[in-house]
């Protein structure tokens, strides 16, 4: 087994949600994390940690093992640095190595050349150990990240990106990445005791991720990972993580509703909810967001409404923002969250957001707007019936 107990892991995420990934890692039992070039790093990990993080992290994109880090001003340094790694301890005789590159603010910037020098260095090192490598077996994806003339060599243990949970198998226009949807939930005030809506649910990602989170369904329980095929890993690590995932499932009552004007979207969302194992916890309706009515005094809506660049024209996207502002003003105690790239969204909505964060969605810089509702005040004294009593301003509600 390779690197037992001393691996440094890197968890990349979409720009703008690194802090969410850090908090998710903390709650998975990894308090000592730090941000490195937009990735979250954790030291002293073993294969159990690799398996657990792949299984449970909701907003990280991958789990990488950092193999080496060296100054890389030119191609000689790149070749020497890469061949210096004990590749024979990592890649088996039949391993198929794929090299991907990243180059930021460095003398080496031509991806194709970095890729071919890197690959040659790895194959030369493997040939030295095995004679001739055959590349017919398991895939090892190696990332060469050259930033500020320093090369970090990372091994990708995830394979397919972690947004691929396995439940979203039907195509739909402009879906949100599952990892981003999960981050939007974490950045909201929603908790499973509150109603959650997505009035523009498309293929259902936000409601489904909300239900999975509330029910403690591990995002990786329905898929496999690249590391499972490797000889260098602990062969029990995946099974241990899967057993932990199965134990974690906690059924509970939820009030989660998705709506979309497009019946096809609702059909797809229902299918995805079924695949994710949450169909009895989430309802999807064909409905125009502007017709939304609810009996729930408190609730949270999280949506990425359509916008010009990817769906429809910009003026109707702006009109929808105005209509959502009107709807929000009729729902005093609701929190509304929108992810949108539209300039002047707040102006259209008719109110300055309580908070605005930048998040990249499909390579487009978006803002995530939080429009708060009136805060429920929880009285510390219990009412005679022991039910919670909330008051809004001076008006009491039970
Ligand atoms: C960007 S997509 C949402 C994608 C979704 N988050 C997902 O992950 O699949 C926007 C959705 O809003 C829907 N839509 C457009 N106008 C609407 C309206 N007036 N009321 C409800 N849904 C609407 C579109 O049909 C589309 O599915």
C-alpha cells in the first residue's frame, strides 16, 4: 500500500465555494484544513480518508493526492521533478496514465508540451521499473498544476467529477452542478425543519440535493471512484466508507417542493428524485413561478432562474426578476435566494440583497443573492403545550 497515513489531499471546488468545502470537511471530522490556490488541503491522510471524503463531500469536485511539489522554471525541471516520483509505487504494470495540465502565471504555459513532457517522464519512470508498460488496465489521471513556476503533481482518486452522483442521467438544458446546488443550500438559512422550494427547478437538482442532505444520504453512495481499481490503495477502504454511508441514512419528514413551467423538466426531476432515492420526500409540480402560493408562513426558496446567455432572452429574464421581487414582497417571512449573472438583478428585483456572493456556474460569473425574510424570534420560555412560538415584530403566531 502506498503512502499510508502521510498523504496530503487537495479538494478543488468551483470558485466562490471554497469556504463551504472547508466547513463540510470540518463537519466530516477534518478540522485542520487550509486553502491552497483555490483548493482545500488536508495533511496526514490515508486511504480511509480518501474513501470517506470521496463518499461524503457534497461540494468538492475531486479528491486529489498531492505526490510532489517542485520549482518548475523550464521543461528540464519538469521532466526531472516528475521522474523523481516513485511512480512504480503508485501505478501498476498495466496502468493507463492520463495527464491533464493547469498553467497559471508561469514560464511554462503550453498545455500540449507540458502534457507530453509530463507523460514521457512518467512512462520513462515506469519502464525503468516494469520493463515495458502496457497501458491496458486501470486509469490513473495525473494533474500537473504549474502555478507561479511551481509544479504540483496530483493524482486524481475520484475519476468522474464528484458532481456526478449517479442519479442525474437524463439530459436537461442548463442544469446546475450537483456540487454547486449543494453549496447554495449550505450558504442559505435552510434547515430540514423549514419548507424548501425551487420555483425554477429544471431537472430537480436543488430540491434533490436538499433532500439528500436532510436525509444524510451520502452523495457518493450511488457511484464508484477511480481509486477502487488501483493496486496501491487499501482494498477495504471503499467498503468501509460505503458501510458508513448506509448507516448514516436518517429518514425524516420533509417539506421540499420544486416547480417548473416546463412539464418535461418536471418529468425529468421526478425521475432523478427516484434515482436518488428521495422521491417520497420531494414533490415536483408543473407551475409558473409567478403563480406560487403557499400556506407555509416560513420558508426558503433557492433557484437559478433562466437567464439570457443560456436560456431564453435577457428581457424576459429581467421581467422574471421583477416578478420574483413582487412575489417576495407578498411572502413576509420567506428567504429568497437567486443565483444569476444578470447585471442589476437587485434593481430588477426591487431590493438590495442582504448578502451577495460571487460563484462561478458553468464558467459564468454569477452572483448569489440572499433576500432575507423577517427573522422568526424563538422565545426561550416554552409555551404550555411545549410547541415553539415564533413572533414577527410584535405579532405572535403559534
Ligand atoms: C436554469 S434552469 C434551472 C436548472 C435547474 N437548477 C437544474 O439544475 O436543472 C431554469 C428553469 O426555469 C424554468 N422556467 C422558466 N420560466 C419559468 C417560470 N415563469 N416559472 C417556472 N419555471 C420557469 C425553465 O423551464 C428552466 O427549467
